[in-house]
C-alpha cells in the first residue's frame, strides 16, 4: 500500500515523500517534489500502479529501465563514462579533454538529462564554434567527444538509440590551421652540427638532444611515446636493434617495436649506461617546450648556414630571402616536434620505400592514411605512369621509327594496320568490304549447291522412344553416331 509522509513531521514545510513496495517486494521511497498532499498521494498511487504493470509484464522491464536511465542527470552519467575511459587505459589528457568538450556543449545547448541530448542543439554549438573562428579540426574534436558519449549510452542501453548518429563532423583537411613541414635531407647535417655546437636548452645537453632528434626520425615515435621510454626499452642483439614502446604509452594501445640503426643503438646504450633501469631514456622538457627547443636549434643552424656566405653578398642575399632551415617554409608549413615523425614517413617515401612499409613503421591504422599523407612524395610515380601509357599507345616499333633507328624497318604494313586499328582509325585492305555492304563480285557468282542430308532412318533402333537418352550422357546407344550431350 502506497503512502506519503513528510520528513520532520507532517507539520514541516518540506516536500511530501512517497513510499511503496516495488515488484520485488522492496520498500522504496522517493520525493514527490510537491507540498500538496493530494498531488503527492496521486503520485504515490501512480508508482504503485506501475509496480502492478511490471509484475504482470505489461511494462517491459528493459524499456522501463532505459527510460529511467534517460531521465538521469548528465553529470551522473559522466561519472560512469569517466570510469569507463580510465578503465580502457585512456590518458589523463584524453579524459580531461573529452569531459571538457562534453560539458561545454551541454552548457551551451541547455541539456539536463541524457534524454535531452539532440542533434539540433549539437549542430547549433558547431555553428557557433565556426562563427567565432574555430578551426574544423577543433570543432571535429568537440563533436567526437559528445558523439562517443551518446554511442556509449546507446550501446549500454541507457538510451534507446544514438541521437547524434546523423551529426556530421567537418572535414579537418578543408580548414587546417597548422600545416607541418618536414626537415629536408639537406637541412639535417646543418641541424645536427648546430645542435652539437649549441648550449644546453631546457635542461637537455646538446648530445642528448642530438640522440633525441635522430631517434624520433628513425622510429617515428610521438613525443608522449618517447617520453615513456626507459633504459629497458632498448633491445639489442647480434642481429637487430630496436626500441620497444609498451602498449600503455602508444596511441593505438599496441606494443610498438621500432627498429633503429645499430650505430644509433650503440650511442643510446652508452647514453643510458649510467641510468637506473626505470629512469627515462631522455630528460625531456615539458611538452609545451619541445617545439621551441627544436626551433631554437634550427635557428642556430640557419645562422651558421648564413655565416658561410658573408663573403659573397649576392649569395648571402639569396639565402636570407630563402626559407632553408626556417621554421616556416614558403608554403606556410611550420616546424614543431611532431614534424620529426612526419619527416620519418616523408624520407622513406622519397627513398622509394613501399607504402606498406611506411604504414608499418608509422603504425597507421590504414594504408589510405599513409598514401594520403605521403603519396605525393613517391619519386617519379606519375611521370613513369604517363610514359608507360604513351608506350602502350604508340607501340615499340612506332617509337623506334620516331627516333630514326634502324629498327624502324621492322614496321611492316600488316603491323602498321593493327596499330591503326587499335587507335580506332581502322584501315581496310584493298578490295575489302564491310559486313553491312553488298559485295558486287560475290553477288554475280552462282549460289552454292545445297548438300544432301544423310538418311539415318535405317540405323535408328525400332524400339527407341522419343525424348529419351541412353546412359553415359549420349542421345543414342548406336556407337556410329554417338553425340555427347553438351
């Protein structure tokens, strides 16, 4: 039997509470959020009536539970979602950034419960971000955060469906604000020499910075992955040398085994020889200082390169106006620490390595990503393809004829006719006619005599029946005229 009461006595000024037994016999209480007793009684009776419907399976328990979850506050679900992300091994940066994006959208759109989340409010937030000048990449990151939340809610039956399934993220490539440049192979010697000759920067010695840059380019590891390396991550035997980055520190949550040249491995082994096994391999500065450290070394390399032309005014003037060893090149692309990973893939492409090899080294999720990023750098691919098409179109002998070589005599009239027919300019031999034109010479000749048809009635068995065949897939058992069935 449902009942209502007030905490502190019926004379108190607070809300009325409803009490009832649920379908499992447990006593439940809930605030009716009303000070009117008659309204509170009706609410309590509604709770009790719903219990009877659930007991008789009139109300689907799963649908009812989903409805209750959809009416919960978003903040309550965010606590569960945060626990889920941390259990999945997401980094602190990813967790805090995702929650910050979600709360910003919820506040802007005025969502209270997860059932309030809709595509219209999220799209209005994306439009506001675009109006204030935020990049497509930033907008896409915010939308990805809340779309991941609603997808998780739907998968865990907290919502009947994903309300943001139709929300489209903008293409980051259409409005990229930060284009990274690569280090040119010609710039590398200048950078290394300037680094070794330079002072300590951000508490990193010059020799350690040189090893850091070379390791970053040879392995393609990201800054966070390099930061996680310790002495024990360097593996070297008689056959190979590699750096192993554990799954907990990689972006794809898989172990990364990156091969390095033996000379670099020997230098790294000497570098970490005096360090504790759990000590970081590199004494990296804060992540906000990494790019500036690299740019400072690059600027020192540029100044050294300019000083070599002080005795030649014209050359010096040309070098000052060039972007060689500058942090921003002539295409507006800027150098940061992640550019070293970009350089790894670019140099492999310039060396003609197979795209699958580049995908493996950089641990891209698909070959499409590797080709979209580095496909334009494969040397001579487009030019070679056009040359092959041209050779196929003209044929080898015609090419020799055009060059005036002795092999041009090998071009016979028959071969020339076949080449012309391939090109669509069909040449007919003398007296040849098309199949749809009458031949006057053939029309004057007598029609061919008809040949007599052999009479096979004498060899047909008298007991043969129409429409039947003998065994073995033949139409007649007579071996003289056996015809296999098609």
